[in-house]
C-alpha cells in the first residue's frame, strides 16, 4: 500500500496510544472459537480486523468527523479466553479497561464472548444493565456455546425485559427458543420488521427498553445477522439477512448513546471469508462506525 501522510490509515490510529489510561476508545481481542456450534476459526479474526483497518481512513464524510481525533488504544488479545478460567480472565480484563474509556469494543471470536465481555463491562451493575443484540438467533440455548450467551446473562442477573434482539430471522430459531424469549420478556425485532420501519425508530425503541433499568448497555453485533452474500465468512448467516449498510447504520446509531459502554463484533471466521475479504472488512468498518458515533456524543 502507498504511504500518503495526508491519508492517515485507521490501523495507525488504533495502534498509536501506548496505554489505556485516559483514552476515549479501547479495542480488545477475544479470540474464542472452541465452543462454536458450527466449526469456525473465529480466533483468527481479531488480528484480521486489525489488518483490514489499514484499508480505511479515519474520516467519515457522512458524519463530518475524523475518528483520528479520538484517543484510541489497542489492548491486544486475551489469551485463551474460553472455559471458566478463560472467561474470568476476559471479565477481569474488560472490567479494568472499560473503566479507562468511554467505549470498549471487543473483537471476537464467536458469540460466546458476549457473556464475559458484558459481565466485565457491567461489573456490579448487571442488575440494572441492558443488552441489545443484532443477531439472526436468540442465543438462548442450553449449555455453554456461541448459542447460549443471552441465556447465561439472564441467569446471571440480567432482566429479560431489558434485552432487545434486532434481526431475528425466520427458520433460524426453534419454536421452543422463541417461546423462551417471550417468557423472558425479551423484545424481538424481526428481520421482517426491519424492512418496514426506519432504523432510527427501531434504535430509539431498543435503547428505551435497554436503558429502562438505569444501567449501562452492551451491544452485540453478531455479523451473521447479515445476508450470507455479503458475509460469506459467517458460518451461520442465511440468505435474506440484513445488508452490510444496514448493519453499519445500526452500529452507528446504537453507539451514539452514552449509555452504551461496550460493544462486541462476533461470528466472523476470517479463514472462511471470500477472497476479497468482504466479511472481515465489514468488521473493520463496524469499528470505525462505532468510533464515529463516539466522536459525536
């Protein structure tokens, strides 16, 4: 790639800070993959997203903001983030880092990381916290996997009445888990609803629900909510999901709220991506959309 001092690369911006103290944004890799229901190499994705950031600048024309003006810190990866001890390491690391920044972005890894990242970001506030997921799936399965983080968070104290799930897809969930979502009081915005309603209205509703307890909000961007044609690197993505542009808009709109203290980007398998790297590149753009939103808070 050419080097142009008047075209700063997002990768250089992210790696510029030497420590987390006093930064606006912190990025942490959580390379979990072993408990995925679909075989995946999602543990390769945090570094792939970092590399993809070199393809983008720090300037958002639409929003008139340069995220390069934010102080950002790349905290590296949590080593071996799976199993009880690994999740404890994630919780502790996220808790330490979240206290230093306005927003923490966790790079997955599969969707199992939503449990430990949210727990770490919320700390003792889990009883008042809220969760918004962009996901084709409810993630209410039994056991410990990328299909269970929402159920586990509810069992750990999160109220289902402060959970909003946007993009839930047909033929991607069972009758039993749909009933579990209803029984828990989870607000579900289906893929069909997204076709008929303005995204800003959906986000306003979601944030109203998620912040009703007065606590912090975690946002889970499970990229398999997108149409499989645009995210071939997501093993569980189906034809008919949302567009890459819709996901980018939703990431920006959600991250605008100061109540959103943490966000994760999950379910991308860098090893299964198309040759043009479109899924990983979308993951990098989600980091930048969230950063642009943070700059405008």
